[in-house]
């Protein structure tokens, strides 16, 4: 739980929010012990579970929360946890979920819609009506990714572009494009190293998984990418195996070996080190270390015009159906005013999935946001790992670490991953036809 108390008004708000959460958690026992202290406050409350604890991400979200509380009088209890999936699962199992929670992927959305309740299936996520969410105001592919069976169960609140390569403008010339071939030549000719770290706690390996998915998308195209990401194309397919070997050739075996147990944050921070070292990094701006984000000398290069881009997003879903304040908050959060507040507060590290009505003040942010527009000609494809079942994702990340460390060749690792891959008709995999947008 993150608490910010700088004024009497905010201390009162936080106290009310804490009381609201305590009441929700103790509600199942109220009839047994005669609990009455929660009644009579007269205030509306909404609880929301989020995974952001950094100054930039949480600070931007909290700016929206403060505006909402001021405009509506509804108090928001923000529950902050880095172990969101585990805590949310525990809360759902205990029948004491938060009103709202941030979900990291369409797979998570579908899983909670199809959540098993004993011997029967019961929807845990509650659908949004058109009065709450205008899903048509959002960019593709984000419109469909929050839907299951035609109903909208989640709305994107923050998105980013993963297919970017960052470089130091003071020590490095600008790469021609972000294509694998162009970057390989650029790095080789300039003697430039990649700032790459794969260690990231329980999700170690994810930076490599994103990069490999990016190569699949660039080399094989949106159709192959979408079929692979949704479990309809085997890992043993030549295009998938080739992406791994292309990654090793681009980065270099020695760099991969070091990266297998090198921290992701340390690797991005190394770009800001004035001593000679790595000068290139791959990934979304919001994922990079705060020190790197604030350095004006860093710029990015994207794939060539009309090349597909890998994107990501955080969605918010509703887990209770008896709190109108929750719908009010989602309606507010998904609107242009709140999205603009979020973008402004986040500086250059957050982007909105709304198609219109959002302005970007930072020049680098403006260029990234332009890539998301249909007029750019770039098809947008959601991150592959975010579309896979939890078991496959864990195996994918493990394979990345093994491959980087030299413990296995691509062909053997792909065979192992295929053994973990569930049937596309199974409940653990959700084949989708809306993974990629079509800007034409």
C-alpha cells in the first residue's frame, strides 16, 4: 500500500480510503461479529489495485486520482503491489476483490472472464456498458483486445511502443533505421555495444522475449506473428527459430552471455555512464531506467516506414458489480481529460490509446505518439508474450536466459517450448484475430 500524506485534506482522504478497504476485507465476517463501524460515513469509495510503484508511473496515475477525487468527491483507495497477479488471485479466491484492477494483457482479461468457480465457470470480470466506456474512441488493436465474446471487459489506460532502438546522440551517430540488418551493420561498423540486461526478478528474460518477438514481426510479417503469438503456429517453425539466431548475431554472443545474469535496470543506466561502454538499447521508453528517460541526449530510431511495430498496454477491469463509483472512475479514467492529465504528468514515458484529443508536449514523445497513428502506415501488433498462457510465458523467459547463457541451441529450445504450448482450442490459450491493426 502506498500512502502519500502532505496535507490535512489528503490525510483525511487516505484515512477514509483505508477504512473503506478494511471494511471490504472484513465484510464476510460482519454478520458474525456485528461489525458496524463501517457504516454511516456517507462517502463513496472505490478501490483499485495497480502494479506501479515508481515515481513516474505511480505519480502520473495519482495525478489523475487527485483530479477525480476533487471533481467527484469520490475517494479512491489505491492498492500498490508489484505482485499484482498473485494478490489479485488471492483476493478473488477470498471473494474480496478490489473494485478495479490493472491487467497487463488480453490473456489476463480473458482468464478472469472465464475464471473457474468450483465446478462451474463464472465471470469474475464485469462488462462495461457503452455509457461507461466508449471503446470506439480507441486505436486498433486496443479496441478488441479488451473484449471477450463481443463484450468490453477492460479498457486500455496506458500504452507504449516496444520496437524502438535508443542511442546516445553525443557519442553515436544516428542509425539509418531500426531494422535488424541496418542495426547489425551500424553496431559493427561503429564498434558499438548493446546495453542489455535480462535479469529482472521473477520475470527475468522478458527483455529478450520482447526483442525476439520484434524480430519475428519484422522478418516474418504480421500474419506469421499473429498466428505464433496466439498459439496457432508452432515454435519449431523456421521463422521463429531464425529470429533467435538473428538476435544472437545482432547482439553478439559475448554480450548475450553477460546479459543472462545482468540486471535490466543496470544495463539501461549504463548508457548514461560517461565512460566508454554500451551505446545502444532496445525497447519501450517507459521500460527504460528513469535516469535514461531524463537524459535529453538520448534519442530513438524506429523501423522503416510501414514496418509493423510491437506495442504493449495496461488495461483496467472491474471486479465488483455493486459499486457505481467504480464505473464512474473508469468512465473518468478512460476519458480524454484524464488521459491528457496522465500523459502530461508522466513527461515522456506514457501514451494514450485514444485515437483523438490527446496532445504531447515533449518532442520525443510526439514522435513516438505519431507512430501509433494510422496515418503513419505502421501496423501495430500487441506484444507476443502478453498474449501467451502463463506456462508458455514462463518457459519462453527461461529459454531466453538459457539461450543467452549458451545453455542450448535454438532448435532444441524451440522443441521444448512446443511441448509446453497448449492446444489453440484449449482454455489456457486464447487465439485472436485482432492482435494486429491494419492502417490501410
